[in-house]
C-alpha cells in the first residue's frame, strides 16, 4: 500500500515520526561526540597531572633521586644518562615508549588484551640534559561511561519517539475530528439542506461555505427543473384534453361529414399546439444546458425567417390574416451567435403569438434588417396589444395576459420566454412595445 | 438513372411507416418500405429509388450509418427524418450523405413537398437560374433580383414565381400549382394559392419588371411578360 493511500491521520503521524527521528538522531550524535571529547580531554589532563609532580621534583631537586609514584599511577621516567628512574608501566607500553626519544606528545595505544591507554609524553630539559617522562591512563572508565550514555540515549530516544508518535496521532485525530463530523452531517443531509458552517474562521468553515454555495446552485437547478417539468406536464394536459374531446366528438359526428371535418380541424389545431409546445420545451431545455454554441450566417437566418413566414401564412389561411414581410440585409455573410433552426422557432413563436392575438382581417408585418451589423427582427401586428402591466412579465415562463383565459389565446406561455432566452443566449435583446393599435416585438442580435 | 417514381421508406416505427406510404402512394409514387437500416440498404440496392427517406434513430444500424452505406453504391436522394431539433445532427446527416433533413412532427404537405423537390432536383438538375422579364431567380441560393436589386421572397413565393415563370404565358391550374409548390393538392386549402398570388402581386406591382400575374377565370393563373 502506498503512502498516498493511507488515511490523513496516519500520514500526519508517519511524517511527524520521520522528522522527529531525524532530528533526534542528529541531536544524539552531537551529544555523544561532545561527551566523548570531554571524556578524552579529562583523561589527557589526568595523565599530564601525573607527570607534573615528577617534572617539579626533577627541576627543584636535580641531585636527589626521583620520588616513587603513588599507587596505581602508571609512569616511566628516564634520566638524560639513560637510566630508568621510575617505571610502573605495563610491559606492552614500555615496549612502545622505552626507546622513544623524549617529545611532548600524546597518543592512544591498545595492548594485546584489548585495553586502551592514553599515553602522554614530556621532554624536560635540565642542566644535566633531557629527561624523558611518560605516563599512561587507562581509558576504560571513559569508554564505560560512553557506553552507558549510549544506552541512555537510545532508550530515551525511542521513548521520545513513541511519545511523539502518540502525541501526533492524538493531535491529528483532534484536528480532523471536525472534518469527520462534517462528513457525517453531509451523509445525513436532506436534499434541501445545507451543511452547518462551523463558527470558527478556519479552512473548514471556508470549505463548508464553498460546498454550500455549490449545493445551493444544484438545488436551485433542481427546483427549476421540477417546476419546469410540472409546468410542462400541466401545459400538455390542456391540448391533450382538448384533443381527446375533439376526437370523441369526431366519433359522434361520423355520419355528418361537415361536422366531422370541423372536429378534425380543431384536433389538428390541438396537435399543432402540442407540437409547438414540445419544440419550445426542447429548445428551452437545450438553452438551459448551454450546450448550443451554434453560429449562423445571415443568409441562413433569412431562409429561416422566410420559411417561418410561409408557415405563418399556412396557419393564417382560414383566418384571413395577411402576413407581409420585408428583408433588408446587405451583408449576408455576417455571423450571429444563434442556431438557424432556433431562430426559426423564435420567429415561429412571434408569428404564432400575433396570429393568436389577431381577429379576422388583421395584418402582421415582419421585417428582418441590419442596423450597424446587428440583425434586427421586428414582428408587428394591428391587434389589441398587451395589457401594460403584463409587458413587464411577458418574457417569464408560463405567464399569460390573463391567467383565467388560458385556452382562449392558445398560447402556452412559453413562446415569449423562449424568444427572450434565445435572444439573450445570442448576446442580444428582445423587447415588447404596445403601438396602439397592436404590438411590436423587436429582437436584436449583435454581429459576432 | 434511378427510377423517378420509386421511393424507399426506411423507418422502424410501424405507424410512421404506414403514414408515409399513405402520403406517397396517392401522389403517384411506388413505395418500398424497410424496417431497419440493413434491410433498407438491400431494398435501395434492389429497387434503385429516386428518393430514400431514412429515420435517424433506429435499432441496429442508425440513420447516419445507413446513409453512408447507401452512398457507397447509390445516388438516390436521401431525406433524413428525425425527432430531434438539432443543428449538429443535421450537419452529421449531411456529412453522412443526406440531401435534406426534416424534423418530426411535420405536416404531410411539408413532407410531400420535400420529396417532390428532391425528385425535381434529380430531373431538372442543370437549370439553376430563370429570367422572367426584369426578374432573375437563382435556384441554388433561392434568391431573386428585380432589375438588379434584391427582391426578398419567401421560399414558397420563390417556388410559385419559378413555376409560373418557367411556363410563362401558359395558364396553370391551382391543382398544378399546389402539386408543384406545396408538393400536394390533398392536404391543403387551395385558397393558399390565391393568397400567395396576391402577396406576389403586391411585391411586383411597385417594381417596373414587366412581369404581371394574370387570373385566368375558371382555370388558374398565368404570368405575362411585357415585351
């Protein structure tokens, strides 16, 4: 298992232990080296002081024989004449220093039995000549002390490390406890809940705030979607109910050709509404998901516009409503940020609204033009217009001038919402204006 | 040369299949149907149709792949039919070799008109501009000019002017006009012809093109070009 797959707590603890072990090791090595230096210096000082009394004696009383050393003191003194005046050194050491010329020096020596000695030499000049003095001190006590220290340091270091590991485990646990708590809260969240933000002003509070913002967006989208589905289902029921009734009536009128044809025509109108509603819903849901990044040339938009005029005229046949149009586009190569079929739906919706608003004998005049590169679509009718207070909310979904007359105008309340949404998606605007008589809708799409 | 009266309908939905047959047979076409892409490819190979209609979403071979396979051996005009309103899908369809693209739901008349347009494109082919007096019609871009300036026409107005202008001086009945411009005379109110003639007249009157549309009592309409 790799380090990255361990829990955060384990990773913090392991990391802390590694760092602490490294620091401890360095500290122990330094301490041990210092102690070893001190002990070695102490051995040298002792050996020197062993010789010091002989130096004084020889200097002060050159004619008297040299004093005997105290017990346990390892000394070797050779007169300028070559006579060994004092000798308490073991044989191995005498072999080393016996014939050595007198110098001021010190060195370590290990004998056959593995005992280590620190040997200090002195040359002492007198009127009679140069004396050679040697003393030796066993370093075994220093080594014993160092070994003792090593033991203490290793045991102490391990104890410290264990303590450190436990402490960092506990600290990491304590530090991560709020995270665990937040996870448990998140597990139990209801779809509409938010995470409680801790009162602290730390990273965790920031995380909770960020997550809540995200949750809020998701929840809002979900609410919109639910609303949309429920509105759509509601809207579909009306033309479906009408269609059902019309077909039942058609059955009843099977013997009466004229009545049957009338019922069928009404049924066709209902189906037309259903189809238009389905198209608008699809277009809106696509806009909602922002998956459209279509670009269309002015030429394709002109074709859609005139195609829409043809469709509107077909719908207008029975109603004696005239649909006139004009196209004033000089730059057919200009590009606009809208899908051409979506533009067709946009104009279809405007024509459908106008047709629904007009009494027989009414007129619709539409124009597609370019103003400073921007594409301007206007659809004007000479109908009754819209109540002024409705103009403000006309672009909202599922709104109608009079909520109680839902079926009389045949509109689904989605058409203008789609017009507005498509215009915005293209970076443009849609505007409504009562021209008394009539209504004019202007859609402006900026050139890319 | 494919059989100009043969249409192959490749469609997995039984209702739509019988509906399309019901539209096409009275219009004088011999209709062969196929229920999926691979049998559709075989049918096209066997019958060599002028036009093939193809549903985009079918089990097995989808419409795109079917179109690609048909394109490997046939020049039949392909009309793709889809339930989705989607510019990307239309582009994919055309890349796969479709000549036209129609979204469900569609009107009978619209479907019939598209089929006729595809058959016409096959037979007429070469003729891409038509001059009537001061008016020039360009079939490729569906744009018209009158005395050199742009004359904005809807596609139906354009087709009506082309139909009358191609046989200038000759009277055409409403039924003939409906068949040519709207693709059918069955599912559409003949008044639409009168309505479009009046729209065209209103556009032509202020222009000095020498073109006028004359009502032929008891028959229909004809175009007169002033000498």
